[in-house]
């Protein structure tokens, strides 16, 4: 199956710090997605990206669709305790319908 | 405003038993999905339904069947449960630009002994 490498695997940061995580694939994607999951809940879609170079923000979150189309980045500015959770990237090959592949997640802990 | 509702929330089965996981969405979405989530792995697509009356296999369909009963409901059936199917199962729906899974249920935690 598709290989999606997400890094880092976990992060422990102080409240107020900025966070950066990324995801790389072995093949070109035409869509990149970022989700957040909290314990006992389903993932929540944060940002969707549809073309190379696209930069999209959602509040303090900013994500970019890499120029090579094989990577994507998620940045969180001025982290707060409620940012705690697991962040997943996901992507889709061209011409594969609704099949999205997920990364293994970045676990974020924010220390007040 | 329920969104995506999954039942049951928890289930324990014995190997060889069958069961159906239910999913319903009240947002009039066309696309629906079933994923499984295992420790240390990303979500993996089992089946999806792009619209009422259609279903397609995802990455890990073996051992499962699905039914898109109507636009609201998309069920997942395990005919003969195996320990390897112990997982958390998520249903999702979408009406987004790229048909990406937008709204997820809270999951069904299934253990097979």
C-alpha cells in the first residue's frame, strides 16, 4: 500500500511555542488533508489542500501543499493546551476516486 | 445536530461470530466511508460509497461486507470475526470539494476473542 511518513512521531512543547510537523509520500498526491484526533473521538478535518504550492490557514493553523506534490506541512502558532491531540495527514493519488491514505500521526503534548 | 452516528460504541465478539456495525449521517451527504484504526497505524480504508447504490473496496476489504441501505445509512458487516479484526472502526461522510472524509463518528471499539 501507499507509504506515508509523518514526523515527528511525538512532540512535547511549552505553551506559546510554535509547532511544525510534516508528511511525505512515495508518490504524487493531488489532495493533502490534515486532521486532529482527541481521545475517544473521531478525527476532525482541519485543512484540505488541492494544488501544489497552496497555503491555507485555519486560525492558528497553517498547512502547505508541497511543490513536489509529495509532501505537506502543518504549522501551529502560539500553541495552547487545547491543541493537545494526535494530528494526522492524509493524501490521495490522482485518479483513485475516494481512496485516501493516512499517516501514522504526530502526538502533540502542550505543557502549560 | 447529530452528524455521524455509529452504533454500537463497544462490542466484544468470539471468533467466528458475525455482527453488523451501523452508521447513519443526517447531513444529506453523498459519500460515506468505513475505516479501521489500529495502534501505531494510520486509518485504513475498508470500503467506501461514493453515492447511494454504489460501493467500492478500499485498502483492506477482506473479511468485510458493506451495504449502502439508503443515502443516510452505511453498514459494515463481519461475517466470521477473526482476532485480526480487533480494532476501532470509524464511519465518515463527505460532501466536500474533493470528497475527502469530512465528518467522522466517534467510533466502534471492537474486540474479538
